[in-house]
């Protein structure tokens, strides 16, 4: 059970934060199909940051002294770096769709093509192979929170709560949850959030009330880019051992599905992300999931092909969308370039 | 003569071609700049190697390797050109696939999945039917049609959910892509089609030539010796012409385009919009499947079956092919060749310099990015013309007339610009949101003279 919850969270948290990234863009009126590309780019920047800082030897002393607080700070810095560069990358999308009134779907697709191409081009030149990894050690030894940090010995029990939510976790997971809560409040309880949402529903009305629609759309897409970039790095850190390969296995698109399933509302999205995280977790580690702890690996012994489990998240997405799409209520003005002269 | 030129200049198709050419040039320039920056920033590469990389990026098709002194040499290279035609074959068809969907207002990002399904069925038929009893030519035909049909059926799924359940076809396409990738791996995992004879190739399916099935060369191997070219390129061009006839000369094509222009207006006019959406996706899927069939039936291509983590790039590259061609089926043939040329260029860059083939992907992505606002480029192109027309209007005190749009087609022998190009709108996405040139051009014409100046 502990294993199942931890694994589900590993997949659900990046999904959740990237789906929120989609919400910020779409609520401001921009379809951000580029989430996948921004994730790939953010993952690359984060891993590159970790790699370069390690090579510079900044945190070697902290690592030697087992100063885990400093290492957590290092992880946070990498997350911030990924977020900043994700935001910068997303400016390409906002420039095309706000200033040039370009087709947002094609602009997003262009970014999705551009990110892996750029990332792989640089990775090949930097690392002479198709994967960029940490310069030394692995994600678990550098960044994972372990029970030994809190004075527990190898055989000490932490209790269910401790062993599930503290031992062998990443601080990135909790930072993401915190950011998710803060930004959801920002979107719903502040003046800025209300203005942002109005630009996605009726930009003409918003403009008539003195709200700068272009600025708001830039803000929405930039926040979206920052979140997606951070989500990409968190994904690479927690599920891919802090390696960048120019690929996030369709997570950005799954996040879009989560967003639509969650009806563009943060709370629903959190629930949807957990559901999808569960399926993704089943797909990734069905052979080692022991649901009730009796030593029987039910899913592996059910005789179903592993290919079916891998297909499941996408299949479920399609089925779920089929059932919910009639009720879904997308922001009214999403995808429509705002033109002051039109009404 | 002068009038002829200005008529040609005024036509929408000409502007589409120019906008595409500008996109290509900017894309190549961005690639060159990135090579230059990397070369200068990296002490082991240096300016010389950056210059070599840039020259290859532009002229890689004519690269003939290095001479004895190590300098790059250029000239006619039949292997490169033959390979370009061979690789263009599937790209033309996936490009057509995306283009047909575009014309119906759909964004077919599901080409990779349809391509994979086409691959699987083609290979199973081509390898599964015994060539001792059935003539190979017949097997070829069955496998080709089977692959096409599989692609069409797979393309139906996003079409159906779009038409009847109102699911965004982009999302549905992406999900079906990954489902296809897993399904194909599942089908081939443990099957007899895996190549177990050559033990270095554990992850591959047999070439179809194991079963004596391969595409006829049609004498093309005489023109381009040692290259992979075969008759598939001819089939692809024929299909492109057929698609052009379908889209511009038949009622069905007109109905499809009407649905793309305005789905609700089309329904009001009595066109079955749901049926046409499904049909359009089926045609698009069939074209992608046919592309896969032609590629893998060539006899010397191998399919890596454990593909559940990757989608074929050929499917995605159909998008830039269609966008650059402004969704014109005939122009797709040329842009498909251009994209496969970039592929060859990437190969040359990897082989001859310290850079790698991903720079050509950057170029392609830049081109897609630019074609997203090709409308802006077109507007800039027509800005000068508009201003002149506005000035004349002021002088004569009469309307300049819609001379730009009403020029009858086919007056001049410009083969690359066919009537279809005028309806093609690269920036027209599925949301029916971007103002199409038909909407915006007349509006611009009628604008006040003072406003015309703001465009430039």
C-alpha cells in the first residue's frame, strides 16, 4: 500500500501541476498545446543545472557532510531554474498567439517539435549521447528524503504516515502541492485571478472595463510555462532518475486530458490527476504492486499482457473524455486571438 | 507583361508560395545561427567547423563527402537524391493526410498512430501470405490496400469521437497514437514476424523481401544508382494528384471543404457535417496508412517493433509538410521532397561534422512555428500592394475593384500554384478562429486609405 501511494504520487504530482499550467493558459484564453514541449525543455534545463552545479563542485562539501538541508536547497534551485526557463520558452507561444494572432494549435505544435529537437541537439553536443544525466551520483542519493535524516535507524519503523509520506520521498512533491494550492487561491480569490479568468471568457467585456487583455494573456501563458517547466523537471527528477532524454512520454498531453476531465477547475484536477497517476503507476510497475500486502502480486499474476497495462492510461483517457465531454465547459474565448476591432 | 506580373503577384497562391519560401529561409537561417553560436561557444568546434556545418545545412543534398585534403566537396550525388525521393514517399502521404484533415478544419496530429497501424497490417499481410502460392505482385497489392484500410479505420476513431461526442480531435488523436504504439508492440511481441534469422537484429521485423515482396524499381535505380529509390514515389505522386482531384473537382471534396470553412453553415446548407468529419479523418488515416505501406513494402526497410515508447517521426513531419504546402495536395509533393532533403542534410551533418541531425529538426520546428502566423507574413507581403491600391483609389475616386481575387486561374503557366492553393489556409486551425484570407482580404480592400498604411 505504501509503495502504491508513493508511486501514484510520483506520477500524479507532475500531472497535477502541469494540468494547472494548462488551466492558467486556457483561463486567460490561450490554448497551450505546448505543455509537452515546455516540460521537455524544463526537464532539460533542470538536469543541465544540476549537472553543471555538480561539475562546479558547489555542493560537494554539503554532500560529504551529509547536509541534507543544503541538498534540498539545491533541488529547489534546480526547480526554480527549470521554471524560469520554461516561462521564457513559453514566451514564444504567447508572442505568436497574442501579438501575431497566430493559430494557437499550430504554434503549440511547433513548440512541441522544437523542444525535443533543441534539447537533443544540445544533449548530443554536451554529453555525446542521447541522455543527459547527473554528473555524479543519482537522484536518490542526492535528493531523496530518507528516514535516517530524522534519526531513525535502518530497522526503525516510522509508522504508516511517516513511511508513506516522509521516507523515500522528494521535497519537490510537496513544493508542487504547495504551489498548486497557492496558485489555485490566486486564480479564484484575488483580483488578478478574476481578471485573468475574465479574459478567457469575454475579453471584449474585460477590455471595456480597462483590463489589458494582452498583458493578462501574457501573464497566464507565462505562469503556465513556469509551471510546466517545473513540472517537467519534477517528472525527470522523480521518475527518470534526474535524466533528460528529450522525451516525457506524452505526459504533457495526458495533463491536457486531466485538465479537460477536471473541467478547468483546480480541485477536480487534483482528483483527476490522482486517478491518472494511479493508472500510470499501474502501467509502470504492475509487476511489483502488492495491494493488500499478502505477498501476492495480483496484477502480474492476472495473466494480462503488460502491453495492456501500458495502454491503459491512454485508453481510459479516451473513454473518460467520451463520457465527460458533453458536460465539460471550456473557457469561452479560448483559442480565439483577441482583436480589439472585433466584437 | 508588367500587368501579368502584377496579376501573378496579386494572386493568393503566389503569396502562399512566397510565405512558405520566407518561412523556409528563416528556418534555415535559425538553424545556421544555432550552429554558429554552438561553434563559437565550444572551443573544440570553432568557426571553421561551424562554417562547414552551415554550408552542409544549406547544400547537404549535393554533398559528396570530403576530398583528400579534408575539405568538403559538393556536386551531383545520385545516392543522396535517390534516397531523398525514397524518404519523401511516406512524407508526401502523411503530408497529404494532414492536408486533407486541415481542409475539413481538423488537425490530424494522429498521423503517427495511423502510420503505425498501417505498418503493422502491411507487414503482417506481406509476410503472412505465402509467396509460393500467391504471386508476389498480388501480395504487394493486398498488403498495400490492407495497410491503407487499417490506417483509415484507425483514423475513423478520432473522427467518430469528434463528430458524435465532441471530443477535441487533437487530444483524441494523441491518445490513439499512444494506444496504437502499444497495440503494435503487443501484436508483434512473440509473433513469428520477428527477425530471428539474423541474430544481430533482435528488435526488428523481417524485411518484406524475405517473402519476395518488394516494390518495383521502375528503372529509377538506373537513374540514381546505389540509392534506395523505387516506384513508391510514383505511386505517391499519383495519389497526390488523385487527392487534388478529389478535393477540388468533386462534390465530396467541396462538402469536406465547406465543413472546414464553417461547420454550422455547412449543416445549414444540407451537408451532413458529422459524416464528412468522419470521412475526412478516414481519408486522412488511409493516406497515412498508405504511406507506411509504401515505405515498408520497399523490401529493404526494417521495422523496429518494440515501439511503445516512441512514435514515428514521419507521422509528425506530415504536419510541416502540409503547412508549408498550404494544404495544397500538389504542393505537398514538393514540400515532402524538401523535408526529406532536410533528412538527408541531417545525415550528412552527422557523418561529416561534429554536429548532429537534430539541427534539421530545429529547422523544421522553426518552419512550423513561422507557418502558424504565415497569415501575418502574407499580410506584410500584400501590404505594399494594398497601399498602392489605396493611393490609386484616392486619385481616381473610385473603388479599385477586387482585381486581386478575380483573376481567372490558369492564365499563366505556373505549375506549382494551382487553384486549390487559393482555398488553402495554413494558419486555419480546427477552431475556425483565425480570420481566413477570404474573410480578411476583402475587408482590407474596403478599408479607409489612411488605415492601409498601418499594415506595413
